[in-house]
């Protein structure tokens, strides 16, 4: 379909204006020229009429004089091309420079004659059948005092005016054609000149719409088009800045999403997966080919797909928990599902964020087990204490030997319960972030601690005739809390003494390897079965509960040891063989 451009419409408008204006202007000029020449001729005839009227004043007074008028008029007319006619008040022709008055009809009805006989100058244009052309007639009254005694009429052909008019018309026609041609060319040039900036703006706008935001306009017209170009430049610059900001924010968001620990999956309004970050792809095996093709069912969890459908239907946030088998291990996710709405609350997409709470759930389970174990461990001595106390109250107190035995058992159970409570408090303190911040690490010499621990447990070792030796070839320095480090050694040495038969041996070793300080506690005790070795650092775990309880163990000592070692950035290892012995090796970074 043909489109009328602004340039074409502007050009046509100019042409229509020219085609309308030039004929009107030319017609007006022709009419004005004709009227002007006619006025000049009329004025000239009027002048001749007045001169003739002045000439005839002496010939209109009597019959004899009137008889000479025709002769004098013809004689006078030989000097000019004008026709002179003298008429009496009744309209009869007295003299005529071109014709015989006797043969001429009465002129009373001629307009110019009638006007002059009433005392006014009259004029008219009529076609002369005799001459075959238009004639201009001018008549004025002839007065004798206040009396009108006749009229003199001067007439002339319009041939001179017509010739001049035709010449002017030809000249004006040529001038009009040339002017129109120049005006057409000028209109085309002006249309191009005025529309060129607009075409440039249009082209620039199309380029900008196509994404070329570097396009700028350089228009200097000093009018609204320059303002429009300047505004468009500012708009493009602002749009470019906004797009760059949006791209930067999008890249930042994409970077955050890709490096988030949480899995993030975005779905469209129909529940199809559209976007998944790296964590989600790694966990659920999402591939690019799956995008825009599958819903949450492709992950294999109908519970998740139902939650998405419910969120889409109700338009409300949801929080669900999902236990999933991921790469052979069970993981627990807290999933936040939320609709993303646009205008008028229309849902455009669904956001799902997977928070892996496996560790948190495991901690919760461990806390539950810990509370259950602690309750059990506390219940046993409390039951024993309560039972023997009730027995004493029922009458056993009267028997001194029996009461002494029961009181000893109560005292022993109370001490075991006190040790358990103390170690529980110590674990709680070590788990306290505020407490760990208050405790400052400092450079600590390791080997002196071995001798201090040996001295503190010397009595326990001597009771079982166990030999405790120290081998400290070097004195490494570590960044540690001396009290915590000493607690590690006390717990390990105390366990070795407890579970080593009489006449056994315990060796404490301190050495330095590379950038590590190594502490070794080695005994010739009863050993630990291989199946129990991975579990000995669990809280309340005992290899032989009855034997451990009899030895005064709480099941928390090794858990405390491992906790403190890891807080110092170290590692603890254990090797054991039943009836041969156990070796604990601690590695700590040097200061």
C-alpha cells in the first residue's frame, strides 16, 4: 500500500498553494492593469471633453453659431483619433466628427448622454456594430451659466487598451509560468530541507528501536526539531544508562544465583522450569534441554509439583519440607515457594528456593539424642541414689555396716553424676560463641604441658602400677588456649590409665614435623574393637558401658577432646587393637 510521506505531502501542499495562488494573483494583476489603463483613458477622454466643452461655449448661444459646430468639430477631430459628438438637450446630434449628424439617431437614451444632461459626467463602454469593436464613451454637460444647453461626448476605441492588455497578459503568463516553475522547485527544495531533519530523526529512532543506543543526532535548526533531537539524545542516553544498570544488576543477580548455596528454580505461570542455578543443576541434574519443557515432576517428587500447583492456584507463599535421595545420600530441604506477580496481581512466574537443612536436621537429631542420652545417663545414678536412700529410710540406717555400704554407693553415684554435669557444662561452654570469643589464643609451649598432666594423674597411675613415660625431643609452639590443650591431654591420659591393666605402660610423645606439632598418647590397654573405632568420638558412646561406668567414665571425654582439637584447627586420629593397645595422635598447626 502506497504511503504518503511527510515530504510528499508537504510538496503537494506547496504545489496546491502555488496552483491556487498564482492564477488568482495573475487574474488580479490583469484586472488591475486593465482597470488602471481604462481609468487613464477615461481621464484622458474627460480632459478632452472639458476642453471641447470650453471650445463650444461660444457656439451654443444661437442658431447661426450651432450650424457651425459640425464643421468646427470635424476640423478639430482631424488632429486626434478621438470621436467627438455634440448633442442638444433633447438628445439630437448637432455634430459628429465621424458621421453626418442628420443620419444619426437620437442619443437621449445613451447612458453617458442621459447622465451628462442631468448635470453629471457620464461614461460607458459599448460594442460598436459599425466599427466591430468596443468603444469607451465619456460625456459631460455644456452649460450656459446655470443652464445645460447640451452635452459633448468623447469616445475612443479600446484597441490600444486591448493591445496593451494582451501584451501584459502574455508577459504575465510567461512570468507566472516561470514563477510557478521556480516556486515548484523551491517548494521541493524547502520540503526536502524541512523534512531532512525529521527523516534523520526517524532513521535514528528506528536504529535506537533496533538496539543501537550509541546513535546520536546532530541537528542545528534552532527550532522544535533541534529540541526534539536533543530530547531524543537525552532519552537514548538515559535508556542506555538504565539498560547498562539493568544488565549489571542482572549479571550481579546471576552471579549471586550461580554461587548461592541454596538451589533456586524459576518456573513460568504454567509450572514449566525456565531457570535453574548451578546448585539446583548439580543437585537435581537439570539440563538445558529440560528448560521450558518439564515441570517439577521431572525431579521425581510429586509433593513438590503439588505445592507449585497450589501456589499457582492460591497465589500465596508456601513453605514445605522435602526429604530427598541425592546422589546416594539422604538430604532434607526446606523449600520456599512464592508467586511473582506483575500488574493487576497476575502471576507471571513461580520462584522456588531450596534450603539444605540436612546439617541442621542432623544437629537437631543429635541434640535430641544428646538430650535422651543425657537424661538416661542422669537417670541411672539418680535411680541408684533414690533406691539406696529409700532403703536407708526404711530401716537399713540402723545397720552400720549396711548403711556405710549404701552411703558409699550413693557418694560414688553422686560423684559420677557431678562429673557428668561438669562435662555437660563444659560442652555447653565450648559450644557458646560468646565464650569462645572471650578466650584468647596465645603462643603455647607443648612439652611442659605433658609433665604437668603426668604429675596431676600420678596418683591414678601409681594405684594401678602403670608406668607413664614422656618422650619430648622438641618443644613445638602452637597458638592455643593452654587450659584447653591441657584438658585434651588429661582426658586422653586418664582414659589410657583407666583402660590399661595393672603393670601396663603409657607413653606421651611430643615432636615437630614440618609445620605441625604432633602429640601422641600410646598405651598397652585393652584396645578398642575395629567396629567401634569410628564411633568413639560420639557423645555418650561407650565401647563397654558397664565397664566404662565402673571406671567412672561419662562417654563425653573423647567428644570434648575432638571438639577442642578441631577448634584449634587440628586433627585427631586413633589406632587400636584389642588386647594390644590404643594410640591417639593429635596434629596441631605451629604458631
